């Protein structure tokens, strides 16, 4: 049997860190993966030698119709690029609102590709995300009691994914339960058929252990569309490989030698990112963003930053707008949550561009999905090769333009307290 050299899998992710999270799980499954920061052109896809392409959009918090249009544009580009299977990636904490965007995008992809069904599998047990009887848990707590109920853009106050998804779409939502999955692949296949026969097209899958993900992957090996978090992405490559759908070679990523100082940008206000920032404060030079000052005079804060780091005395710099909810909420109330978030993202992107292009930083770690998107756009990076894993769901990636740059894009909640230190030590 000859190796399959075409792109087999096309993935559409609703934010940048979610795209990277999926990409590293596919790499762990042995696939060669390239991530795009925008919808790729036919020429770009034709030049690739990889098994999977992940397109990172910024659709999680857009109006639903815009999210649908952008997602379908990405699906069409990937289909023209030869992709045979499609994966809609959203956050393992199901970040969305009652209006969308998970349900509308998933439904639109099914209709667009004329596909009868798709699983809904946000679970990622290795990262503490599990689903039991349709309820999503984060580290053992119901989603609605996990801290996600205070999310600044998409507060999650309902842990029942079947019910919550049902509010977002006219498609009927079914459930494949833990007893179905734990009984094995055949039982899971029969459960999916049972739910489809009952008229359901979106099928939430209970998932309590990593072994459940492997079972589900084997059960859906013939499905054209998958929707979910990144967890199921770890197990699909082996299922496809066993069926001869992709090549037998298992890819092993490497980490190239990258020169230049290290930049940490922390824009997420998650509890874990707050702890990671606190851990790093006495281990590098730091600059705390004055968010209230940004709302009063953006250019003054840029000037203050450039003055503060003009005499950089180390090889590491951390810039952070991370703050506890009670500290940032009064600013949101005064200026508007969307306006504050957009201005902070613009600040992070602007200073990152200056530090990379003018000062020569070569290693960049970004915490926060929206922040990651803003930084990548400002740097003009369209394509990333996926390298080795730092922690569950977060790899080093690298871009080769005029000068090679190493980039780690981290969802706010991912990694331990020492994540930043661990990531940088990989280059020592």
C-alpha cells in the first residue's frame, strides 16, 4: 500500500488557541499538521506536504451569521484543497451563547456538505473536561460552577450540553450515554444509529475517560464531519490508519533552534493564567498593562511601554493585562466590555510587532485565545508548523518567513503554574 500524500483532514477552529490545541492532538496521533491564521488559498494548500490543515478563525464571539459565513468559506477552501474529512473545533468548555455560535455553525456545515449527522464531543478528560449524561464538567465541577459562569464574553451558566445546544439550533440534539460508550465500539455505533433513527442529527457523546475517546473515534471512523473539542482529535488518526484511510507513517515533530529573546504576553484573565503570571513575576522583567489608562489614551500607554522596556536587561519579558474579575469589572462597566477587550488586544498586538521586528525577539508565548489572534494578525503570520507539546493541548509552533520565530499559543486555562518556565526551558 502506498502512502497517502494528499491532505486528508480539514479543520475549522473558532479561535486561534483552540486551533493549536487541536493541531497538537492530531500531531500526537501521528499526523503532519499545518495551521493557518486565515482561510488558505488554493496555491497555499497545493504547496503543502501534510496530512491535516487547521484553519484558525476568530468566530467564537461574532454574530452567528458571520461565524457561519466564515466557517463555510473555510470548509469550501479545504474541500477544494482535497480534504476528505472535516472537523469543526470549538472550546472544551463549550464557550458560546444561547444564540450561538456552536449550534449554527455545526448545523450549517452539515447542510452545506449534505451530511446527515455529526457527534458533539467537547470532552477532553486529560485536561479535566468530561461529559456525563450530557452534562459538562471541568475538573470535577459542573461547567456552570467551574468559574466559566464568569467568562467576560461567553458566561456559561448551563452545564447540560444537550439542552444548551438545543437552544442554538433547529436541529434535534441526541445523546450517546456513558453505558453506550463503556460497552465498546459496537455498542457506540448502535447508539448513534438509535439516536439518528429518533430524528437527531447532532449527537452529544458522554466521555468520562480517555479510553472513551478512543472508542468513539473507532465508532465514527466513517463519519465525514466531526464536531468537538480537541480531545477526540488525539484518537481519530489511529482509527483512520487502521482502516487504511491515511498513511502508516507516524510523524514525530521536532523543535528547531530559534535565536532571540523570549516574550510572554498574558491577556487571559482566567484563574490559571493569573497564577502563571504570579509564578513568573520574579523570573523575568515584567510590564503590567494599565487597562484604564488604555481607555483614556492608547498612544500614551504605547509610549509608556516603549520607555519602560528601552533598557531591557534580560532575555525574558512578560507583558500582562491579566487581572482578577473584581479588578477589571469596573472598567468593563465604565467603557463597555467589547471596547475594553478590543483595545487591550490591539495593545498586545502592537507591542508584540515592535518587539519582534525592532528588538529581535524570537520566542513568543501568548496566553488567551483572543489575545493570540490579535498578536498573530499584527505579526502577519499566516502559517505555523506544529512542533512538540509543552503541556496537554499546547505545542511549540514555528513560522519561517524572513526570520524563524517560535510561537506557543495557550488557552487561558491550560497548563500548570510553571507553564511559561517549562515552555522556555525546552530551548535550553
